[in-house]
C-alpha cells in the first residue's frame, strides 16, 4: 500500500511497516515507492500481510476485512483453506459468496 502523508492516511499506514508514505506532491517519492514495490517481492508481501492484519484488527466485525485477510493468507501460503480468517468471514456474513468460497476453497 502506498499513500500520501495527508489527512488520516498516516494513521492508517505505518510507513515501512504496513505500506509506504510519500510527501504530498512528491512525484519522485511516489515513483520511487512504486519501483521499490515492483522490484522487492519480499517487501511487498511483508507490507501486504501487515496491512491486512491491521485492517482486520481495526475492523474486527467486518466480514470483508476477514475475507481479504484469508485471501492474503492463502496467497502467501501461510494458511490452509477454511482457516481462521475464512471461518470468521463466513460467520460474520454467511450469505457472502466471497466468504463461502474461501471457506470451501
């Protein structure tokens, strides 16, 4: 995740932990962050995992946050299908196709 240091964005994105921040109007910083994420697969995965974890922590009752966390865990190979995040998403919104698909995947 890349965001500008404006408004509440820095409160949501911890620079270097759950994403990368750039100064407003700094096209050079934005371009550098894009290049960094495109070239550093490990960092990209690390930031994405932390961003998803933080989103789930900030929205414990949001089934979409849990569904995204489950998708990320499956994509990173950290969890099995039907894991905790998928079950939580399904429990919060059982009629959501996305949650049901993750639980059955």
